[in-house]
């Protein structure tokens, strides 16, 4: 990442020793409505203070509310700038909902944008990202792009499309990427090829899966040089969130991972 300001802000999302991170997105409410694990600040407080969590992604309203309660201390704060409700007739067309300047005023360290490519909105998505990168650069703000391919195709064509979409985002200047984990493990190094050297890459957890599957995915992506995980439901909807996060932390950051601000039981220190 170019620029001292951007590098300082981005460092808040990474463990100091390993250079890896676990970012937890909690932006689900705008898209799908109330969701278990995020229904109340009390639910969030049970897990958000865990030292394995290096950063949080949320919409501006939640950052403001959680920040007032002291639940975001010691975490990298990323404000999500676009979105669309699942109730919409065109839910994959994500619209900008706030600005980089507004994110800065709320204390954000970075901003994120979700791009769902459905085969009809390519121009809209590329324009959104290009404009955001220019805006963020003026403020020294890192940009993470959540990249999802919604076009129906077989797995080999999916890989070709994903590699092209990743390259397009890199060409437009994104600093980091959140990618869906591929079905085939052999595709992980191919997605990272030519990208991991200069762009942070995190893999998403997606729909709920078994804890063992999530842990296996973490081992695979770290082994091939990814920066870390960007996982939501597969963390905050676990019956024992603390146990899952502790196991993920050891895999992603290693046994010598630095500890962040948290209570002894993993809850946020208020």
C-alpha cells in the first residue's frame, strides 16, 4: 500500500507479529434484516472483544452505536459504503450509501465496497470502485473490495471469471480483497497467484458450515499466503464463539499472536 497514512491505518487490521488478520463483517442487517448473533448490542458484546478479532466491518449507524458503548476499542474499524436490501427487485446492484469523509468523521481506519457481478451490472460495479479508490486516495484511506461472482457457470469457468474479476479490481486500485472460498482447494493458490505479493486477500466464510470445515479452510488459505479471514456468520452464530475464535486465531496468527484489548473471558472491556 502506498502512503504512510494508508499503511498506518491498514496496520490496525493485522496482528503485529504474524501480519495476518481476522476481520468480522457485521453489515448483514441492512441486507437481510435481523440476524441471530447481531440482534442486540448485548449479543455483540459477548464476542467482539476476543483478541483474535483484528477488525470489524459495519455500516455507519452500527459503528456509531457500538462505538458509543465502547465495544470497538482495540479493533480496526472499517465502514461499509454501499449496499442493497434483499427485498429489492435488484439486490445485486449495490448503491453507495455514504462517503469516505463521513467514514473518517466516525473514526474509520478503512472503507469497504461490495461488488456482486451478475452479468448485467459490470459497468456500474467498475465505475463504483474506480470512483471510490480515487476518493479514498485523497484521504489516505485503504479500500477493501468484497468481490462476488453471481453468474451461473461450472467450476472451471468460475475460476477463470474470478481471476479476471480480481485482476479488474486490482487494476482499479483496491488495496484489499474479500473473496468467496472456492469449492476446490486447488483453486486457492490460483486465485492468489500474482496478487498476494501486493494486495491483501481475505477469504469469506459464506453460509454456515461445520466448525471443522471453517478451520480446514483457514489452514488452506494461510498455507498459500492469504492475509487472513473475513468471516461473519461462521463466527458470531457459533454456540461457543470464544472457542471457535481461539482456534481460528492459532491457525491464522500462530501461537505467538499478539493479544489485543479484551477481558479475561473474551468479552469486550467496557
